[in-house]
């Protein structure tokens, strides 16, 4: 908290390239809503010929100052209004369904407050409470209505806000009029990046519980050498639902973008308020009555923010940022073809119960001791914050989460009451039966960060148990499964399957008939899928960050598709073969992120062992005990006296193609398509037959590969130099 098109499992990505989707055709027919009743409680029927829409923005700025502000580890206060706060509402009605979408300028809101606001709105408008979606922008510069970390809720503002939210819904409902809708999709990769980065293994940090557990942490600082690279995938997509009157006057625009927040002095709506003003100017909102309402909603930004920590700090302020986003949206919307007839709506919600990660006896004793010593005062340090949080977790060991899915024509919207990682949003988009689909996080409540299970192994702020990050490790996959079920329900279609797309390189490798070929583009583990059909699937183990960018070429996954790869952070992938040897080849692409002068072996690329007690083959990047940064091969573990060393120093943070060829006693290593081997030699004896384990990214203690590995293929024969060169050329 405190802070694309998808084809076959790969994401289409183009820098600031606008991809237009013409929507609102309403091809989906839906079942009767609410047991035969419309969302207004009357008899349901087929959608009317004319869609209606209404929008409103109601000021939610506090009437009394100062107010408590949350969003940081410790409680803050604000006694000044820098710009106004609002609850912005869009209501759509097709004659069968009437549904309200509200976005509030606030950090987080508890479900109890939102349930109160929905009940007030229902009493004023007749709109069913299960047809109302209320979400937070996640500005960190607004009054607190929910206790979080070191902050408590501001009691007076908590009483004030529900009525203002309900007022926005009531006013939008009064503004209902014939309308037409459409949507646009654009990519803005320069405006959002992963803010959670992987630390070097020798630079791990201590968590608030005094344990050295942090392999990934948010906000590493720009170009910090202690960090190796991003821990998560980025969703650069902006989706905008545009609503106009029947005559073409802009009524509202609901945009969705995955960027945590920009940062502004409290009290402020952050960039969300500025976007609303700028988009009104850019698309001709003007001074018409009722006023145009621009809305920016929060996407899946649990690990995404505007900073690109791999580059120097940019020279850009919040106003320029909002202007840039607004211009991208406005440009995309100019090509929309609007529809006013046959646009059907659907909305469903479901509640699920999830547990929290409770402290063990030792941690609970630690927490109680610290809280007792605090004597009722507010926390002043991180250990005090997290000690108090353990008691909150014990007091509420189960959470009821409200999940929603909406459909506007063929546009899908998902609502999740959590802070959702970028990769999770991409998973939902990839499998949704509706295209486009976007997720509004922090909707209908706040139940904290939901890192994918693999991210829990890397530790860091977004995994530290607290009210803001306390749900069970398996919360993310359970939530994803539920919202996909809801999307199937509102669309009447099955979810899409995730299928890898093969570009020229992948097809060339498959034509060479490998025994196994792991594309390594999975969203999550533990299975590394074998693309050959031979079912020699691998198994990911330990610290692995999934779905990061692999070698950059259309040749891997097809034109316009991002090739995906995992980054190993203390983990590895393993597979077992019943028979392999004495001739075999292993081919892969690798990207070493670790400096080569900090440990004896920089990282193991490949280990191949008949058994753990017998001889095997090993390929690694050398460290202080060898030619630092050069490849080396040795046929016995752990003795490296027989190692055969290369001469070329591997360039760090650059993709390289490598092939190890074993042909009886002979061994060759080819680098980057060269037909002359980088390493060649002869061993005392060949690898014997029988069952063998293969390890990618780490075969023994202390030599885990710290970087990305992709496109791993294993052959039960020796590849020729010409064949290897042909594979390399296919990737160019």
C-alpha cells in the first residue's frame, strides 16, 4: 500500500504505441439479474434500445482541519488543502441493469465505511448495493478513514465521507440521460515501472522482526548497485471507457492505469485530480451542464510506480506527469467509434473468506512485550508498528473479501479490495473472456497487499504481516480464480487459455527435436512447461521472480510480443530424465546480474548429475576462484581442479546465448553463435547412462545464478557448430 494486448501468454508491448479497440457492441447476452429482478428492483427485461448514463463529482475535502493522514509507516497530519478531493461517479443503465462506479480521492477505505455509503446510496436511488463499486485512487495525501500501520483513522472525517460518496451516486443518478459509449486502449510504458527490486544476496536487509529475510524491497533508489533488477512484471496499459451524450457531448471518461501514486503534499488528490482536469480540457468537456467528469482509477499497482530505478532520476513534476497521461488517453479516444444501441450491461459479486498469516508464539511474545512498553501511545519506529500489527492480526484471523466483475458491452472490469501486483493484473487480462479487461484495486474495502506466492519467498515490505499485507500466502491465486469465474459469468463465455506463441527462434529449436524445451515464460511456478510435447516438465524451487522481460526480439515469441523469462534469486529449476548421455547438448540464453568479483563462483548455469554422489557436468560463470566473468566447465563436483576455462568475459546485464555440447569424453562450449568453441577439452571419462537430474540456475550451495535464464533446450545428441550458429541467427 504505502505505497496489451495479450496473445498466447506473451504481452504485446510498444513504447507509447496506441492500440485502439472499438467497443460497446454488446455482443454478450446475459442471464436475468438478481433472481429475475432488475438492479432497481423491478421486473427485468431485455436491454432498451438506448443506453443511459449519468456522472457527477462531489467534493469530499474535509470541512475541519487538521486531519490525520495515513499512507506512511507512521501517522501524519495535514492542516492545509493544496487541491480539492472528490468522489467521482459514473452510472450506466441499459434498462435491465443500473450500476454505479465510484472512485474516491483517498488512500484506502474499510469495507464497513463503504457498506454504509452503499446503503445510503441505495436508499436515495434504489440502486442495489451489489451493483455499486467504490474504489480508492490511493493518493497518499488524503485524510485517513482506516487504521493502517502507524496511523489511526480520523474519526470526524470517517463520519463525513460515507454521505459524500452517497451524494455523488445520487447526483449521477439524477443526471441519467441517453448516452453512447466506447473505449480505447493505449500503452504508456514510460509512465510506470516496477518499484520492487531484487537485492544482491550479500546485501540482504533485516525486516522489522530483526530477521535477515529481505531479498526484494520497494524503492531501491536510482541506479543503486546493491540491487540487481526489478522483481515484477509491468502492465503499461491504459484502458479508457468514454461516455458521451446521444449528441456527442462528453459526459464522463473512466480511465484505469497501474501506477501507485505520484506523490504530493497533503491534502491533495495527487495526479488523479490533475488528470481529471486535464482530460476535460483535452477532449472538450467544456462548461456544459451537467459538468463532464474525468476519472482515473487505480489499476494493479501494488509493485508499480512512476520511477524507473534502473535509470537516473527524471526531471519531471506531477503536473507534467498528469499532462502526459491525459494526452495519451485523449489521443486514443479520438479514434473511438461510439455505440448507443444494443449495449448490454452485467455485474456480479462474490464473497470469499481468507485467512491471515498469524504470528507464531515467539513473535507474538515479542509483539506483546513491545506494545506493553508503549503504554498506549502511537508507534514511533518500524518494530513498534509491526509489533502492534501482530495483535491486530490475531484479533481478526479471517477476512471476508467482496470481489466483483462488470461488463459494459464486451469490456470487462474487475474489482478487488487489495493492493494487487502488476503480474496479477496481467494474469487476469490474459485469461479474461472479455478483451479488454482492467482491474480496479482497493475496491469495496482494503485487505492489503496480495503478492503472488513466489514473491513471498523474496520478503520485503509488501510481504511483512500486517493489516496492510496480512492475507494468507495463497490469497492471490484464490482471488484470481474467483474473479475469472465472475468474468465467465458476466460474459457467458469461458476464460481464455494461456498458450505460448512461438517465433522463428522457438520454431527453429523445436525443429531440432530437443528432448525438452522450457520456454520459461510462466506467470508462476512450480511447473516449468516443456514445449516439445515430451512432458519433461521442470520444477522451480526457491527464490524465483516470474514473467520478467527476456531477450528482446520478435524472433522468440512472435511479432509485437514480449518474450518472458524468470529471474533467479537464490532459486533454481530442476528436471529429471530417465536416460541421457553419453552425448547430449544443453542450450540457453542467460543474463547475469551479479558482479563477478564478490564470490568464488558467480553463478551456476547448468548442472547435470547422474546421482548426488557421482560425477556430473557443470557450467558456470566464474568468480574470484577462476577467470572472473568467464565461462567455465568442469566434470566433477565439488572439485573444480579439472575445470576448463574460457577467456571471454561475460558482459553483465546483457543477454548471451550459450550451448554446452558433450560427445563422449569431449566437451565444447559455444558462445553467442560462434562456430569456434569458447571452451573445448576432453574429460577422463564420459557421462554414464541412467536417470539423471538437471539443474538450471543452481546445482549446489553458494553458487545460485543471480539473473535471468530463458529458452532452455536439452538434446540427447551433440549439436554441430553449424546447427548452433543457425539457432543463434534465428534469434536475431
